[in-house]
C-alpha cells in the first residue's frame, strides 16, 4: 500500500487518529502500527505508565489492519481479543504493535500480535484474537 | 453508643474519595469516563463523542474504546473495593488519599468479548470482583447501551494487587 493510502486508513478511524497512531507497514495479512507515549494516555499517575486500554486499542487496530490486508478480505470486526501484559511500557517511549493474521476460514480470521516499546527484545504485551472475515464472494 | 454519621457527611466522604480515585487516571479523563455511585455500587458511564468512533461507515464505537472502557471500569471497581473498608473505618481519609494516591492494581491479562456493535450513543458498565486475594484478583465486567439485559461487550481480567501497608 502506498504511504498516503496507508495513513488514510488511520485517518479514517477517528479513535486511531485521537491516539496518534501511525501505520508503518501493511500487506499480506501483516500490519505494524505505532503510537507515541502521551501524558493523556497514562493509566497510573504514580508511574506514568500508559493505560492497558490504550495498548489494547493499538493491538485491536493492528489486528484489524492485518485481517483487512489478507488476500480476499472485504471487511472485519473483532469477535474477541485477549491481551497478556508482560511488563509496563517505559514512559516516554513509542509503542509499536505487530499483528499477523495467521489463518482464515470462510468466516473467521485468527490473529496474534505483540507490542513493544523502544526495547524491541522485550515485549510489553502479546495478544490473540478472533475477527470476523468478510470476503469477496468467489465466482 | 456512637451517633450515626450524618448522611451528607457520609456521601461527601465517599464521593470525594471516588472523585480522587477516578480523577487520578488521565486516560479515564481522555475517554470522558464518569462513575455514578449508589452505596458501594459503581456504574461507569461513557458519554458518546465523535472521537470514539472506529468504523465511520456504520458508524460504530472503536473496539479499542470498548476494551479501554471495560478495563478502566475493572481497575476502578477493584481499587474501590480494596479501599472501601479503610475509608469506612476512617483508617484512610479522602484527604490523605489525595495527598498520597493509592497504587493501582496492575492488569495481568484481559479478554474482551465483542457481542454487538457499539452504537454511537452512551455506554454503561459494571464490574464484579469474583475473587480478590492478597496478590491476585479476577474481575468480570459487563457493558450495555440501551438495555441492561442486552450486553454489547463483556470482559474478564486478572490483576496483580498492590501491597498495602495497613490493608
């Protein structure tokens, strides 16, 4: 996807825009989306750590983008998403999520995702989810 | 026997403790989440706003907003339940709480079921602490819009409890 089209994808989603998300890469069932740390997204003021819900939103958007980039996809919606929080994201650091749509059936797409801050060797969170898979009707 | 505390005093104490707890979470304010209280029962309210939309064609509330709303509700309910006895017995005052904010539970995992499309209108949620031990807690949250019985999302999460000195 050309860079402008990719950013259009984010700009078309008001909440993704509100969180300042940027689509870094997308294609063939894979997507990478990142967002900056922001004081407004903090969950625990004592630590300045970003709220888990903001990380969920990033993972959900990235998972949906991965499904939409799977060949033959027309539309998608999240059925369920489980997030495991490995560690607190370091305040001030950008968070990047990578999602992979690793299997699709006629109606369902299966996704796994990881998120990390600037220490890319230690994930902040991992996620697994099921999404609806609306496909182009085959002739 | 001690005279019962005047009702306005009780309400003021509980409401200011809740306002301190919720006001300390910037992300809850960013989403516009408010809490209504009846006795110890909390209901979270998410007033609709345009920035919460994920799918502008339907339009539908973003799945990430729904997950965030449920997780904020779970953490506030769990913290509220954790602090309730200390606040009621006077071991903790709202003023002391504001000066030294309590540490919040940390999410270990959180699973959201998206049952129906989130419509562009207000949403409500209530959390139930199914188990709360010294270290770990399990919380279930339900969210609805127009009808309490027609949930549009639910979630279960596990949390690591903060260690409280006198708790």
